[in-house]
């Protein structure tokens, strides 16, 4: 469904994120700035800051589901919409973002 010409962006929670990552076959893109990503991030995610996504999205595989995460879930909605408009299928934003991941006491990496 579209509201005012904008697509409805699917959202998943951190439980679903963990399940999908464990099953494999997904690409997870963290759209936070590099300094935020270095402080703490979900292991195995790619860091492409939202402002660089238009320049770097072509590096992402089209044959895998793409999940987008940020700090709280706002920037990831923007990133997910951007990818959907460029033909990526199965795109979803992670509700609550890295903050929800950490609050659920799941492990993080630091760079």
C-alpha cells in the first residue's frame, strides 16, 4: 500500500533479524555513520552510511534479501525505501535498530 506515493516499508524486529541472519541468504546493511558503526554493530553487517547509499548500492547483491538497520529505525526506513525503488526485493527495515539489538542483550562487535 502506498500513502501519498510512498511505498509501505516492511519492518522486522530483532528476533526476526537474528533468525534470518542465522539461516543465511540475507544481506544486512547498517546505514549509520562510520563512527556510530565503530562504537557497536551487529556482527556481520555491512556499513554503508545513508548518505553514501546512492553511490554504493550497486555493490549489494540483488539475489538476496536485503535488511537495513540503523540506530533506532528511522534512517533504515529511508535506506530501505531507496533500495526498494531501485528494484531490490524482500527489503525490510529493522524496527528499533541497533538500540533494540543491544537492549535485547545480543552480542555486538566494535571496530
